[in-house]
C-alpha cells in the first residue's frame, strides 16, 4: 500500500481573524483522512494507484488567527511546509463560514476543499474533504510533492475523515 505526499502549512491571517468564532479561540483541531487515488503521469501516460494519508493541526489563537500544519505522506515520501494563512504564499487559507471552518487548496487545475463543521456548542467537529474541477476543465491536475511530476487525477475516494478538538496551542514550545 502506497501512501502519498507530505505537505505542511503553518498559517495565520489578519483577514480571517475578525471572523474566527469566539468558541474556537484557544482551541486546536486535529484533522485526518485517507485518499485512494489513481494518477496519470502526463509525461509518459503511465497510471499509478496511490494511497495518501493526510493530517492537519489547526490552532485558533486568542486573537482569532489561524495556524495550521498540514502533513501528507505517500510510500516513503513525505514533506512538511510551514506557512502563514492569508499571506498569499500558503497552500491553505482558513476562514470561518457560519459554524464551519473552510480551507481551499488550489491545484494546477482544480482544488481541494476542507470543511470542518461544528455542533451548536462547538464541542465536537466533523471533516469533509472535497475535490473539484475548474469550470470548463475535464480534469484535476497537480504537481506531485515528491517527484514533482505533473499528473492528472483519474479517480479519488476519500475515507476515514476525522476531526477532534483540544484546548491549547500545540505549536507552543
């Protein structure tokens, strides 16, 4: 079983700060999911099945800023990126929409959307992971993190999506 890509983003944003729910301030979310996918390598037309394991830790500061670490792993490859949400360099930029936190990750063509929903008391959460094509595009395309290959996503199924919450800053040392 192959497990795909590692990517880690550390994110915080002043734009998002005003919208961070008070109930989430000082809390950390742990998000995990698994993707079963088939990629087609554009350079040679080969198809390969992959299993990707992904995990994100999101911390909402007392000031309402979002910090997150996004890790993905496939096989023996992994990578972590640390970025600030809202600085236009990040892979994910978090924002509040009602009782949800949402982050979009753009690809060469298409995107991934993470939707974290909360119960009325903000005591528990659920995670949905969606992948979508751009309008007018037949495919989702991206650059792999390990081999830097340009690929077309042939199929994808997300399983084992989970979300848990804790109090405190997991990034404090």
